[in-house]
C-alpha cells in the first residue's frame, strides 16, 4: 500500500514519516477493533495470570495479538465479504489486547499476598485494585508520550513496540504467520487436556539421587508442561540457564546440605515443624529454602533497581521537562496539530486521575482513619507517577521483558512500611494499606510500560494517539473486571480443606480473641489465620475448637503447601515468589516475626551472584521455584539456541520467527486449558469420570504413557516448526525505512 508523505509531527525528527500519513484518516477506532482487542486482552490476560502463578513471570502479548488480529479480520473478510481491516484497526486491536497481560502481572504478584498476611482474597478488592492500577498507569503515561515517543524517537528504540510495528506492516503486505500461533495454541491445549484432564501421563517426573553416603534427599524433577516449554523458548537460553542454575542449587545443594547437617539435630529446628531427618525434600524446600529464596528475590529486585538508577534519574528529569513544555499542546481535536500528534485532552487526563485517586481514598482499599486514607492516596500518586515514568523510560531502552517492575514494587513496599512504622501505624489495617498501595503502583507501572510500547507502535505506523489511549483504557477496564474472578477461581479450585492428622499443627492456640467462626460437619470452629511460623505450626488458615486445637486446615491454592486434594489425590499448588516476598517484607518490617537468618542468607546469595556477573533476580526466582518448573524452561531455551544458530537469526529476527509464534501459542493454549481443567478439580466426580490413570497395589497412580516421552514429542514438534517454518519479513524498502526512523 502506498502512502503520500506527510509533514513531520511537532517535535519529531524532520526526516520521520509514519507509514500512514497524518493527512489520511483510514478507519481506526471502530467497534469491531475495540471489541476484538478487548476479547483477546481477556484471553491473553487470563492465560498470562495462569502463567504468572506457575513461574512468576509473563510474556508480552502485543505481537501475538497483532498477528491474530490480522488473520481474524482477513478471515472475516474472505468468509463474509466484510471490509478489510486497515493497519490502524489492527493496531487498535493489539493496543486494547495488550492491557490484559500487564494487569495479570500486577494482580498475580501482589494480591495473593493478602492470604499470606491472613486476609480473605475478595473478588471486589482484586477487581478494584486491577481497575484503579490499570487506568491510573495509562493516564499517568499520557503526558509523557511526546517526551519519550516523539522527542526521543531516535534515542529510545522501544524494541517490542518497533517489532510489533513491523508485524503490522508485514500483515499489510499480505503476511502474518498466524497459522503457527494457532498450531501452538491447539497443540498446547490438547497436550494439557491429555496430561492433566485425562491423565494419560503424569504431570511431573522425578528421580531421587540415592546410593551416595552423606548425600541424600537430592531430587531431579521435570514438569512436562507446554507453557513452561514455551516460556523457555521466548525468554531465550541465557535467562533460562540462569533460572535453572538457581533450581539446581536448591535441589542438588541446599536441600541435601540442610538434610546432611540437620540429620543428627535432635528435636525441631525452627521454622521447621518436625525433625529434619524425618522431612521429605519438598518439606525441607518449603520450610527452609523458601525463605532463602524470598530473601534472594527481594535483594535481586533491589539490585535491578540500583542497576537502573541512571535511567531512573534521566526518566524523572525527562518527564519534568516534558510536562513543562507540553502545556495544552496535545489536546484531541486541536486544529494546530496533525492527527498523529493528538492525545486525550489534558483537562480530561487530570480529571480522570483525580477521580481515580478520590475513589482510592474513599474505598475500602484503605480501611483507616482520614489521615491514613489521605496518606495512602498521596503515596499512590507519588510512587505511581514516579514508577510509571521510570517504567516507560526503561521499557524504551531495554524492553518490557527486562523492566524491573518487581524492584519498583519492592521499593514502594519498603518505603511505605518504613513511613508507617515511623508514624506508629503498625496495626493490621496498615498492613492491608501497604499492600494495596504496592499493588496499585505495581499494576500502574506495568501498564505504563505496556502503553508506552503501544504508543511507539502507533507512532511508527501513523496511529492517532488519543484513539489508542481510549482503546487501551477500554481494554484495561474489561480485563481488570475478569482478572479478579480468574484469580479467585484458580485459588478456590486448588484449595485443600483437610482434617488429616499429618496436615494439622501440634500447637495449641489462644482462641479468646478470635471473632470469626465457620461451621463444618455441623460444628462451629474459630477461624485462625497464622501469618508467620511458630513452634508447632506453620503459616496457614486453621479451624480451631474451643480448646485451641486445630481440627481443619484450609490450605490455599496459591501459596499453599499441601500436595494433595481434599480426597487425598496428588495436586500441585501455585507458588509464585513475589506474593511470598511481599508478605515477608510487610511482616518483617511491621512485626519482625520472621526467620531473618534464612532471609539474610538469601540476600547474601543474590549479592554474590550479582558480583559474579549473573542476573541476581532471575537466579533468585530459580532458587525459589522448584527444579521441576525451571528444567523445562531451560529445555525451551536450548531449543531457541539451536534454532537461532542454525537459521542464523539475529535477536530481532527471532522475536517474530515461527518458533516464537509457536511458543506463544503453546503458552496461551496450555494456560487456558489449565484454567478449564480447574473444573475437574472442583467437581471431583467429573474428574474421576475422565481419569484414565489406574491405581497400583501400593496406592500410587499408574499412567498409560511416560511423561518424558510425551514431553520429548512436544519438544521435537516445536523444534521442527521453528527450524522449517517460513518467517514473514518486511519488504526490503520498508525494513530499511523503519531502521532509519522513517516509514514511507
């Protein structure tokens, strides 16, 4: 498609011309584009939330959403004779669709910490935090668009945004590579259903290393999951290797070392609840190594922030200069500005921001007196604008994947808790306020980085900024509404309610101050929410009788430790590192009731790794997560390494290669199937009806197919598609133009 050149946008390089000139106005913010984008945002948001709960990370959704938009609209055009979508409509779809993934990260990282702090995970609270954080991040980014996207066009590359623009232009010329995404989606979903739904092969393979004197309780394990294989391919061999290094340290060194030195220790060594000699490898990891991992993750996040300090300072200075020079010059509909340089009017942005802040201050997110509400709202505005600015600027340099959102959230939480302690605000409601502040800032920062990438894509293809901003506001709102229900659904589906003596603590509790009650089996019990380990009891929610003895445990599906369902069937809980970390920070600062020795060991480990030139945060996440999770991620990274070397892909080429599209489909298909399989966990009779596994004489389940064999087939398919698939490329002239900062 040929376009006439247009005048350069105000503040932009005079040589820059977007793909669609400013003097042309093709269809853009149409109902079908916003509807499809919002629907894909919900789908990818739900799958991203599931993925985050498994591995503590998400992957960018913009490129796969853009690919799907091109293909779906093209299919509708062929099938029903509808008008072909314009490149700007496809851009609106990817803009609205990208909001779900960024909100999923913030929700998954912060909201489960509520349960670890002893609160109920309420749908209304999760939804409100998602909406407020998502919309606030977008509104706070709008005044910064001209500074970061326009004025620094040749300085800030915004790698994902630029790659997405290339995909849209390829689609305009007839290519899309969407069949590979759909292939991966179908394969990932079918594989997951066969594995976890029909149970044709086990969902985890493990092998204990025995026979070596003094070296026991070391276990090599692998979870043959399509989502983990896809994640490994997308993040690449370097980060995947660092993560599996942390997993190997835990499984093959830390756990055996604790077992070796603790085997002869009489009695119980806190925070454990039984003698180390009688503990399984999983129990040692859960009761000791988990705190080491939390300390390492916290330190890794802080170190990532310190590494980014030069960018942070330049971001703050740049945003202040932008606000000073922007005075009313970017209002939508302004006759003095070209179409490609019109934002939502600043008065509306300010009014919307003030309205959101007022809603935060008046809502139950901040259950305190007037001073506490005002302080909470002020801290959200302060940290929110600071870290939205930082996130948008850093994303422009190193991309969304390396954006240290966790570090920003840790900094917010640390500063908020320290301020509260200095003011003497250490009651239970202030723990809730601190987490709510951190959650909103986390989601806002994540969404700020996402919309900056989207606006970069729009700038390159010639989109209208205010229309993009409206699209992502709608997409963020709809995704946020669904996110809370998805989180609660997954948690409830994998929650275990057990009265088995082995699952209950030996401690006797004081029930005189417990007000909440719950009835079970016709008896009324007091509800005890234990947030830190004590002698004879691990953190958790217990139903306690009048004598102070726990009769039931309600082990959460997210952050829980029991490895079986109510009926005793094996089950794998969600345990992302960030919620445990944030709960640990709040507990540590406001009550000090934590095993600080283990936390400090983790902090020292992260510092040593960083000094060795390795990403401390990625390594720390590997220490926290089980080896069964990081090993398939590493295998995915190895496949990417083989493909990139064999096909001589550059890092930029690999982002839009068939392998990456296939891996994205595996993640989305496997994750969505995992959410649906939660139905089989809730309705156990339905799950038993489709269960093809059998029970051995010793009570262990037997499967028809081996896990390693099934995973090998899946890995081979990914390798073949990545090696033989055709990569859609831009026409030579367009590729040259975009690399030089000009699209004609």
